[in-house]
C-alpha cells in the first residue's frame, strides 16, 4: 500500500490514483479486478471519506460556535451528517475538491463560508493527507468487500511480494540475500 499512498499524497488526486489503486488491490491484496475497479472508481467520486466527509464536517463543527450554535446537539449533528452525505455526491476527485465540499456544507448549514478562507493558505498541505485518506479508504473498501464475499486470493493477500514482482527484503530466502 505504501507506493499507492505516497502517490496519492503527492499527487493530491484521488482520480489520478485510480489505476494504481486497482493495481495494488489486485496484485498485492488479492482483490478480484471487478471489485477493485468498482471500489477505486466509487471511492474517487462519491466515497471520499477525507475530502467530502471529515473535512467539511470538521469545519462546520469548528465554525458553528462562532455564530452561537452548539455543534454537539443531536439536531446539529443529524443535519450535518445528512448534508455531508448528500453533498459528497459528485465532489470531484481532484486536488482542492474538499474546498468545494466544505462550501456546500457550510452554506447548506447557514454557516459563514468566509471563515473557511482562513485555511486556504495551507490547503495544499491539508489536501495531501485527505487524498491519502480517500485512496486508503477505497482500497480498504474493496479489500474488505472481497474478503466478505470470499473472493480474495488469499495466497496473494498473504504474500510479501511487491507490485514490481520482487520479494521484500524480509521475505527473501536466506540464500538469496
């Protein structure tokens, strides 16, 4: 998973990581191609747990007290979860997509959108972590779904082979070292 997560972190694009995500799931985690394809594609568009889920919700909870709203009430949390879930559909899997998701959530919750601008200067740094979280989540979803359906190639899943076909140093036989 490390090469995939490093690529996602540095590229800041869930969509650009789709081919590598599918390759990692199929060749390193033993997930069937169809499941890996679906999970990677779905995760890059609608299933963005970092960009369209955690970040807008975090901003809403941080901004709500500035306008006198208690963010820990049941009604606020329920409304926030509904808005985040609906707002996450269609947020693009490219760098900066979370800013659009945050604007959707903040405006739907009648919170001041201007306060989100305070984070714009460090947005690229925050986006790197969010994108790695998105890609990790979609790879995990594909792997878990494959395991639950009994379709995982367990030999591939349990092997120490890297994507380039080489064995990891720890997994090489003693005489090969």
